């Protein structure tokens, strides 16, 4: 594999971090332990995928060796195994290439998701509600938390607009490509004559902004006071 040395180095780093997390000196230093755990967590997915690759590659190589076995039944079993493992190896290699790409610094952030009904009237609001339910259920499957901060319902139970905060592990990395216009063509529940309607909604996925502490020096504060004289009183 093209990246085997780099992956070996990452795995060795993972094992070293795992060892450090059992070191009493690290355990008793909460800040050091947090950083160590974070560094280990950042590479854990890559290491697990690499270990899957090595196991599959080992089984694949064994199957290739058995292709020369004099027993025709064993050769057939080996052929079936090799054919089964070849696409799996390719898939895992592609997954590893993606995992080794430079990380987006925003990937770890929570997100604010905004869904707004567009073209399509009431049907668009129903579509917006369905899409929001889809994201909510996906969030539940990922053990994320969804907190609605603002919503506006239509008269038929759809959503004209909904804004929610989604918090959890690597939320932005999973949802950042969902932004854009989403469209559906179907016969809506509100249609009496069976005609197909086109409805559209917009989805915006924004990384949650960091809290910023602003300090204002009292000497930089200027207060101007103006006095207005009543004309009548001045006469």
C-alpha cells in the first residue's frame, strides 16, 4: 500500500498514547490527560480502519497462496475467497485515503442548521418538516443532541422555518455538505387531482461560533452628555 509507512507511524503513535493514558503521572494531570485522550481519539478511526485492512489483506494473501493447492475443492474455496476480498480491500484503501486527507479545523464543531420552505407553498412546508425529521432521526442515531431555537409552523402542520442547534461528536464533518437547495417532485397530500408538484426548501449548515470574551478598558469609554434648552423657558 502507498501509505503503509505513514499508517504504521500513526498506529505506533496510537499505541504510545494508549500507554500514556495508563500512566499515573498523566492520569493525575487532568489537562495532560485531556490532551492525550483527544490526540488518541483523533487518530483512532484511522488506526481501526488500518487494522481492518491488515486483517483483510492477510486473509487475501492466504487465499492467493491456496490457489496453487492440488486439491480442486480447496482451490475453488480459495478462488471464492479471493474474489470476495478483492473489492473489500479496494473499499478499505479508499476509506483510508479519505481519512488521511488534511482535517477541516471546523469538523469538530457543533452546528446551527436552518431549514426554510421555498417554492411550493404548503407542500414545501411539509417537505421542510420531513427533512427536519430526517436530520433529527439521523442525529439520534449518532447520539447527538438537537435543540430547536426557533420554528414557524404552517396552517397544515408543516414548517415554514426551523432553526436548531445540533451538538455532539464531529457534527460539522457529517453535515457540512447538506447546505443548499433541496427539491422534491411528487403528488402532495394537499393535491386533489393527482398532479405532480415541485417543491423546494433551503438548508444552511453553519459551524457554531466560539464564545469570545471582550474586555473594554474603562479609559476607552467616552460618554458625551448633551443638554437641550427649552425655547419657551429661555424667553
